[in-house]
C-alpha cells in the first residue's frame, strides 16, 4: 500500500493567497507566464517560471535561472508572504469549474512507493524536462507544485472529506480563469491517513515530470545524508493531491496537422470514408468512443470507425488515440512518430473546437481532429497493466495552483 503523511506546509498569508497562487509551470509558455505575472511580484510564477524575470532570449536552463528561482522563493519567505505551519497537517483542496466540483486531499507520498509502482504511471517522461525540474527542486529544496494523483474512491474517505468542507476554509478565491479554489485544514488527520493507507495503489493523473523529478531530487538528497538516512526524512516525500477518480473529468486532447501528405481534399475524404462511416456534421465534438471530427477545407466531418475485434480488449490499442494513430495518422498522413514529427501538434480540450478552426483558418494548419476524451477507467486500466499510454492522451482541468501549499525537503 502507498504511504501518505501530513506535513508542515509553507503557505501564503490568507489575504495574499490569490496573488501568490499561480498556474503550474508547464501549462504556459514564457510569454504567457510573463503576462500572467505582470504587475504582481508575489505571483508564484516568479518561483516556478523564473525565466520571466530575464529577457526573452535568455536560455531557460542556465544556472542563474535556478538561482533566481531560489532567490524569489526565499524573498517570499523573508518578506512574510509565506509562513510555515507549526504542526503537520493534511488539507482538503476543492476546485469548482463551470459549476462542477472536485475535492482532493493534500499530503505527501513516498519516493520509494513511486519507484516500486505503488504509485502507477501511464506516460513516458522526457529527460530534458526531468532534468529541468530536478534542478528546480534541488535549487528550492522544496516541492513547489503538487503532483495530481487519483485513486478508486472509498466511501469512508469521501464522507470524512465532506465533513471537512462544511467548516471555515483557510483560503477561498476565484482565479482569473473563473475557477474557484478553496483550502481547508483537516483536523484529526490520522483517520484519513489510516483510510488512505488502505488504498492499494495511487495513479498519476497529471504531473509525471513533477513526480519523476521529485523522486530524482529526493534520492539525490537522501544520498547526501549520513548512511543514506532512515527513509523518514522529508526529502523522502513529495507533495501530492489525491482525488477520488469518480470526481475527475478528462478533457479531449485534440490534434492539428500541417498538411494533407500530398493528397487532395477529395482523395483524403475518400480514404477516410473507407475506414468507417463518414458524414458532414455541424457538431465538431464527437459523441461517442470511436468517433472523430475532422475540420477539412473549412468544413467539419464526423468519422465513426468500428471497433477492431482483435484489439477490443487491448488496453492500449482500444484507445481512440491509438485507433487514430494506427488507422489514420500513420497510413494516410505518413506520421510515424507523433512525438517527433513536426507536422502534428496537440491542442488541449480546454481551448475548445473554435481554437481548432482558428488554427486552420487563420494560421497555417490544414486539418484539425476533435477527439472523444479518454476515460478515467481507461487510464487506470492502462496503468494497472503496466503499460504506457500514447502521447497526449489526456488533458485534465482544472489545474492545481502552485504556491498555495509548499512542501520543503528538510
């Protein structure tokens, strides 16, 4: 069973929480991060994206980038913007987006449980991104942003959390994107620690690079301890938020393509038609698994591909992203590796199908593909099987804010 533990959070003064809390480092580029933090020296983006405090041409991996992250972090502490709790705590963290709520438990989980697959993964990570965030964790000596974990819900846990959210919160604010963020301290946390410790496995929903980097940094710090420590020191734990899977929603991760691979529009439509049922549509959002909506020549088309009986029980090949890759992207568009081919890009479902149309009409993309979202059950089935999902299979919203609750490693 994976372990959890309360921690002494470093967190903002209540009246400053909305100014401090920021989007995660990896959902915005440098210019977007700079725009969000403009005029707000308290924004935690100065910690998680310190490149915004340098000229745009600055190499984001230079050593002084990480030194700046540490300096900005220490300034928030020295100025009293952030303060440390005097006792170990768990916290409840609720997000409300478009009237829909999800409530997670903020805690720490153990790096050994990550290594031993009690915390299951479903994505590959890129070494360059791991290296960056590992250096960032070591520079701060802290986990600046939590890893988004999920688990198959337990009624005892849900009931206990529901009681907590009836009390007065520590923080409650609406961010600029309209998402409401509310945080409570959980009293008598041992009951929840015991209940969560009985959950067989946790699943990484979002934040694979944060988790891998926390694990790498924790092992590095552990090696520096006399005798390697005893496994209980703070460097052995990393910051997470645990959400029951029943409350979560995955959005589609859509695709855009640079060209028609030498085909005419009529030739492309003919090839798509051979795969299943192709029809013109006014609804750009697929209504069921196995359906895909294509924006081609300023018109939307819906393609429904029947299930392949050979792969209907295969946790990977039965995914819509796999069906698209094996039946459309490779044979028709000639895209063999979606990770490296510059002719394909990905658009998070939060941006909507209007963004897909804009990219094709106003920019230089030729085809957009609107996907049906991967489900939580599919994600967990893939993780249970020890498999890796195809790239860009899931997009979670809302995103967890960084800077509300920070875990330091000593």
